[in-house]
C-alpha cells in the first residue's frame, strides 16, 4: 500500500513470512480453501519513494505483528509527516 506521502507498507502473512504461517505444512502449495489464508499476525516492511527501507531498530522487517499493531503502523505510515524525523 503506497500512500500520498510516498511511503509504502507491505503486510504479508503467508508461508515463508515472519508470522504464524511461516512453516505451514502445505507451504507454497496451499489450496485456497485452507485456513492458511488467515493468520493472527503478519510481517511488515516499510520503504520510502526512493526504495530506502525503514529500520525498526534491529531489522527492516518487523515480524509477528498483531492485527492491532499492523493497523497502528498503517496509520503511522499514512500520516503526511511520517519519516520526517528519520
């Protein structure tokens, strides 16, 4: 999701991502009718319009974010002044 301020947030919760589905037994071949397509948490990554990734202090990917935390980050990133104190 890219916002008017030029920042993008990626939210992923599939096999191989840093979430509860990371090691799902169906892996890349999960059918669309399995519980795999929902997850209690997700990984996020954020970058600016130049492709420079936001650093969460230890990495450029924030792992195992709760749904509330994902919503909070979407709100933060969408703010016009996000990253101005970067």
